[in-house]
C-alpha cells in the first residue's frame, strides 16, 4: 500500500474549510510503500482542527496517552511540528492557494516553542463533509514520508 493520491483541486477551499473537523485517520507512508508509525503520537491519534476565515487551531493527542509518555519530545520532521509528551497543539493564521490546493499555516502559538513563527504547507481537499490533508515530511530519523490525515466535519 502507499499514500493516497489526491485529486486535482476542484473548488474554493477558502469557502469549504472553515468549521470544526475531527480526525478520522493519520497515516505516514515511506517511498517504498511501507507504513511508518509516528513515535510520539502513535498509529491512531485523536485530534481536532478548527478553521475560521483567517485563523486556525490544531490539536493532536496520542490515543491511550500515559505517564510513560511524559518528558518525551521528538524533534519535528521537515515541514512539520513537534509533539511533547504525546501531545501536539498549535494555532495561527493561514493563506489558501486556490490554484494549487495548498494552505500555508503560520504558527503564532505552539506547545513547542521552536515551532512558533514557522510556516508549514499542506495540500487540502474537501469532499462534502470530509477534509483530506496531505504533506511531505520526514520521520525523526530523516526518512522522507507522506502524511495523510482524513477529517470529518463536526461543525
């Protein structure tokens, strides 16, 4: 198996993405077709993503987070944020590139101080009440991966 291929951008993302989204799945795939598991958030994290007209916030948590996750901070991969103790959260502003179907997120605040001020790029596609977010990043060891997140609109 491998990362899903996104369809071409098809309509106005700036109108389609505002709202609150619940994470359904988050998968990382290497170029060799093997799935990789994020060591800080695990294979099946929970998360919530909220878009306003110009601002956003995102939160992710390792499912079944325990005390064993304490003091665990993994450096972020390329074009990505870092989680702390099985948790990642950040917020800021975003700009949509309608033609490319990309959204640039600039972080104003983040659980990891090193992430504040960074801008990360994501491919976004909306199909009714489902949002697919895809990005190129790396594992903590530097291996290139494609991360795909599937969200369902809850508001």
